[in-house]
């Protein structure tokens, strides 16, 4: 996973303009075949919510979420620490060095619900413009299994103050989008190993999984080296306590919880 790829300049231009891109074939079929069993096994072992779908709220129906697989399994660590992924993240952010914020497995179960419109940065007590999230499916993504949708250019608007992922955030952002002149975009079907990257404030959502098959996805959140922690909002207290290794507002993101991934 240390074989680097150099993105064409147009990718960085598109990311700056739209706040998201898709990199096809970022991981090879052989690599996905090798890493997928460990990722899924580790995520299954780390699962904490075993309630039936009908007993969960909208967030819980959207996906089963397990964080920091890299700390739980050495094979997962090799995947998350891929220099290839981190190099792409650094290129998109226009920086020389990137660190890990955290990773997460997002399993959208058969008949799993939709993922409401939201902004990731709502959760993060980090400087604006310093983060990018990789979203990579481990199985084929078809039109009926729940692909990603983005609002072009929404990252330039900063927070739209829609709150945490919920039906309410979906309603507020839908209203915001309707009043704006910004367009929605999806990359359609995706193969295992394709990946989207989006900025921290980019508005995004996903459809429900209408099939009988699970949709396993792994995401990796990268943060530019030298990024400082900001005073958290109440919505960001959890992330400050959990993902930053005891670091406090004003300090840089450089704890052992946030290792340097590139170079």
C-alpha cells in the first residue's frame, strides 16, 4: 500500500472548486480482497449496537459505526496507514504532511436507512480547511445500495448550522440547498477500491440500502500536520476528549493518537 500515485492537476482543481473528487482504482481488487476480511472481522468484533434496525433512530439505521480499526488489528493498521491514501490526501489539501484524525468502518446493513445531509466538521474541534475524508467501499456500489451525494462548492460556505446527523439536519440542509444556487453530484456506481474524498464542510448524504446485501465502507480522516485544535462547541466535546490524545485547544494535533501518515 506504499506505492504512490500522482493525481493530475485537474483533481486538485476540482477538489478546490467542488470540495470533493472520486479517485477510481485507488486500491486494487487484489488489495481489497486481502484487507477486506480483517476490516470486516475487526468491525464486527468492535460493534457495540446490536439492536434491531426498527429499534434505532435515524443515525443508528444509517450505518453501524466502529472507530479506530488501526488500534484493534495489525492488518487494518497497514491499510489505514497506507502512504498511497495519505499522499492523495496531502495533495488535495496542498500540504506536505498529513496525520490521521481517525478511521471508521461504516456498515450500511441490508434495508439500512438513508444517511441524512450533514457536515463532518460539525463534530471536529479543528481549524477550518485542514481536513479531508476518504470514503472507500469494500464492495460494488450500485444505484440501489446507497452511494454518496455531494453539494458542489458547499465547503466554501463553512458551517450551515444544521447540527448533528439527524432527520433535522437533513431537513435544514435540504432547505439551505434549495435556497442556494449549488448543484448536487454523485459519482454513481463504484467498484471496491474506488474512493471519494471530501472536505470537512462539504455537504454530503447517502441513500438507503434497498438490497439484501450489506454495504461495507471504510473511511479515513486526514488532517494537515500543524493543524491546531480550536475551542470546541458543545457538539465537539466528545471528539476533543476521544480523538486527540489529551491535547487541548491552541495545541497542535500531534498526539500518538494522531500519527504522521505522510511522508
